[in-house]
C-alpha cells in the first residue's frame, strides 16, 4: 500500500447507502427474560404479566436494547466460523478497505420507537451511512457509521440503532 493512498477504496465507497435485509425471527418471552437476567435488569415489565398489563405498556415488553444486543439469532454459527474475537462474521463490516484487518465498536445511539413484545417478528434493515478516514495516536483508521432499523411484522420501525466502528 502506498503511504499517501486512502484506506477507503472506490469499491468500499460503493457500499455507502446500500441496504441489506436480514429476517431475524420471532421474539419469545424466554428470550426476553434470559436477556433481562443476563444484564441484571429484573424489571417486572419483563417478568410479571399482571404488573406489566397494568402498566402503560399493557403487557410484557423487552428491555430497550434487547434487539440491538442480539448478535446472532437462532442457534448461532459453529465455533469454526467465529472470528478471532469470538464473534460471528458480520457481513456489513466486510468492506474492501486497504490494509484493514479488524473492526472495533466505537459507540451506539439507540432510538426506541415502539415496545418489543413476545410474539413480535423482526427484520433488520442495515446500511452504511458514512465512512471517513482519520488519523489517531496509533495511525490511520476508517470510522464507519451504520444504521440498523428493526421492523416488526406490521411494517413498523420499533428501534433504530446508529453504530460506529473503527476499522484498522
């Protein structure tokens, strides 16, 4: 790679704005409760049907960041398919960038528009919003911004998550 050559290739720029759709499946009460226990949030809205029904939500809901925290739905990939960091492949982050070999999360902003309930079925629509080359203490990197919209079976956007990744 030439020192003054951008890490962002023309091929990578073509990914900006391109949407990918992934059917995620059905949210179950068990999934909601397992997640709530795992993160230590024992809010009765996730466990107690009677109390949840009496709330403004009218029934059991999922914790606000439930959808965005699920890395892989279903049984998950085989161990041999996991990356060196233990995570499954993330296709939206496989970009043809020069000299870039890894990604690291750099923050999220989550907008919860509708409650997520047991029985809801979701599709995630993702797109790369932007990619910018920057220089930090450790050298050059690409900051990639993505948007994920979680759409329920009624076509309603329940959650929007804007994420940033450092690609080095």
